[in-house]
């Protein structure tokens, strides 16, 4: 029997990823580790920037009406999901990064960006410096309570790790002794390292655009 694939990302992304897995005839475990919620923010003057950096679709989902004031800025996004969220919000997407936030910044700089505005979560990897002129917190991700019984559902699964924070949270809820039959598929080496040691196997696909993570998880589940 194929392994179940555990989806740990917050809603509504959890539901979307779970549906994609189940549409391919696989069993999914829905176990969000965090809950994202919007925070109040002030829209900076868009004239001060020449691009918008987005590393998560949550920044678009939780930005509210203020986001419309920034629509003239071209978007540089991490991953197809974030890029598609930006397009649906009326933005033009200039580039899509495949290897994380730092690589996206390097690509944007190579394309001539000089003063970027980064809309982000409270916990983030990018801060002001280089081409990043300002960072604005749009949302926060609060850890959800996970009981031992809930964590036990991950036994024998392939778990998708889509951020370093998720990796660290997984390490908190799954004891070292329970990790030996769980496979991890992570979006980056940083996310994988945050999950610690003791897992049956840890895989970081060469890219995570489109269905790459799900494809890798299904291959390992068989």
C-alpha cells in the first residue's frame, strides 16, 4: 500500500494541496501546523519602489484593500502559487523564483530592480538590505496546538515541508524515536535542516515550481 502524504501548510493552501494529492488517487493527511491571520499595516508610497517582492501567497491573501495601491509595481514571486495569487489580484508578474527567497532577490537584482518593497509575514528570511528598501509585515502565522495523537498520524507517511519554520515545528511535535519511518520532502535545504535528524529519508527536489513537491512525494510514497 502506498504511503499517505502529509500536508502541513496553513489553510487555505493546505486544502488546495490536499485536493491536488487526492485528485491523483493518493491518500492525504491534513495537519496544518500554523494558522495565518492578517495584521494591520500601512501602505507605503509606491513611488518609492520599482518592484514588489512576494515570497508567500499569504501576503496577497491577507493584505486586504491596501494592496490595490501597489498594483503598478511589477511582482517578483517565489513559486507558482504566489505568482498566481498576485496575478489574480491584478499584478503583472515579472519573474518567478524556483529556489527560495535569496535566489529571487538575486534574479530581481539581475533584472535591474534597485528599490524593492517586500510584503511578508512576521517570521521571514528577507530583511532590509541590498535591493530591499522596505519590508512590511502583512500577516502572522501562529503555531496550532498539535496533540501526541495528531502527531502519531504521521507515522509511515511522506511529509511535505514547505518552510524552515514548518521544519522546526515538525521537529518539536515528532520525537526522535518516532521519526524513523517518516520521509520528508522539503522545499529547500534550509527547510530540511530545520527539521533535524532521524527521519527515514529527506529529499529536496531541484525545484519546487508547479507540482514538483507533490510529484516527488508520490514517487517516494510508492
